[in-house]
C-alpha cells in the first residue's frame, strides 16, 4: 500500500531504530558517518515512493540528546540525518524537512518527543496539515508525539513489514 492512498502528503520518520541503527555497541546514536547503517527493507520500501514537490513530502524528526551531552556537534548530527534520509529514499530532502531536538533527556523543551514540536515544525515547513501527515516510529514516545500533534502514526515494524515482536 502506498501511504498517499490514504490522503497522506507528508511522511515523517523517526531516525534511530526506524530507518537506521548504530553500529557501535552500546551507543544510542551515531557520531560519525561510519557508525550507522540502514535497517533491512528500508531502501526497498522507500525507493518505491516518489518523493519531492508534486509527490510525497519527506520529513525526519529525531531526538539527538548526544548533542547536549557533548558527544556530537549539532551540524554533524544534522548531516548524519540528511545523509541517512538521502540513502534511505534516493531523495535529498530540503534542510527544513530534517528536524532534531538537541536537548538532554532531562530538559523540559517542547521539541523533544513525546512533545510534538518537531512534527509541528516539519508540517509548518511544508504547510501540510496534521490530517495529511503520517509519522513512522519505533518507540512509545513516537506514538505519543504523533497523538499530541494530531497526526496518524504507524509502527516502523508495520510500515516496513518486519512484523511486531
């Protein structure tokens, strides 16, 4: 099923454990281009979708607290997310389509999922309303962020056909 069959014009993806995994044991997020790989089936599923203006719009919303803890710079984290999106889809999304939260887990910010700030920023960037937006993620905070933003949610396992554990 193509996501846009349901009237969706924007698909926003979580990054870690949704599109990519870190190849460094015990490390939550990659800090270098050599420290991540796409998950199985991601390329096949996402290359089958037409992305860009006049087609499906693409967004990435990711908590990246490793920035606040000093393990990676914000510029590097953004570059890693953009590279991931390009490799996963074959399409380079515009800069405003990739949003991250650089704050610590303990911060009370409006952008860290489960807060809906990242999703709202991407929808505003594209001027796509919540009822035409789908968020795909792997964690309860992703599902909660989608609910708070008023958008549809789909588990990564279901979207990519991995099946739920």
